[in-house]
């Protein structure tokens, strides 16, 4: 056992969520007359929270006159449809169960807002991961380390024995800012080649490889 504590990113690492995110974004921006995007384009916009996601999907970004209304429409639609197409990636459920059986401390730290994050944790991972730290007012989003520090404190864990597992450059930056080792997975929103170009410290191509690194 190399790490006693394993902290995971959520979207693109444990869960495939991009279709539901894309549907919510496109619903909200189309309602206000803005051009929509395909799923691959939305995938490239994910990683810094939903506020940034929606801003990136708009021609004028945060300066869009109806941005706040669009965000309200996004949140309402996503709350109702965040489980339509979302599912764990292959092998993830079994991997988490094994880590729990081994006595590891597990948590999720995500830029997904807390209510949706908790809803999805309860549905898919309630038997293995008890703690999810999401986005809520007053705490800085990743790549700030605040969420990771909150998770470590809640778990009663030491950063020296912890690792952060994610799929994007935001996760790499988060781990670095928190002083944790980082492992990236290539089944999420960045390909293996992209992760290599980003100088990911370690890359797992499937859950068996990830388990071997943990």
C-alpha cells in the first residue's frame, strides 16, 4: 500500500458526465439565443467549475448580458437531468470497493457544485466513498488547494500519505498546490498524448493500472 489516502476528481475521473453537462449548457444558452456546441467542444471547456464552463460556451463569456439568467437555467436543467446519461467509467465501482476493503481513506474533491455532487455520490458511490467536497460559496475552486485541505481535515489524514487522482491539467495543478502526489487517468477529458504533453507525473490507462500505482 503506497498511499493511505486517495482523493479523486469526479467528472472525467470517476464519472462520465459530459453528455449531461453538454445538454444542460446547450439548453440554457440556446434558450437565450446563443449558438450551441457539440459534446467534444464542451469536453474541452470542463475543469474549472460550471460558472467557467458556461462562460466558455458563450461568445462574450462572463460579459454576456444575460449570463446570470443563463446560469440559473443551466442549474435548474442540470439538477433535473444530471443522471440521464451519467455513469461510472468501466472498473471504477469495483476499484473503489477494493480500496475501501483495503482500509484506504477515500474522498472526492470536485468543482461540481455541492448539491449535484452529493446527489451523484449517493447514487453511484454511497457504499465506498463517504465524503465529497464540492463547490459552494466561500471556498476557492480547484486548482486552489482549499477543497483538498478540507477533505484531508475531515478524513483526519496526512498530506504526506495522500495522492490526488484526476484527468486534466487542473487536477495536476490542484495536487501541486496541495503538496500531494498526482496520478492522471487517460479515460477522461484528456487523452494519454495530451497528458504526456502536459507532463503528467504518472498516467493510468485503466483501473487495474491505477490500482497498481496506489
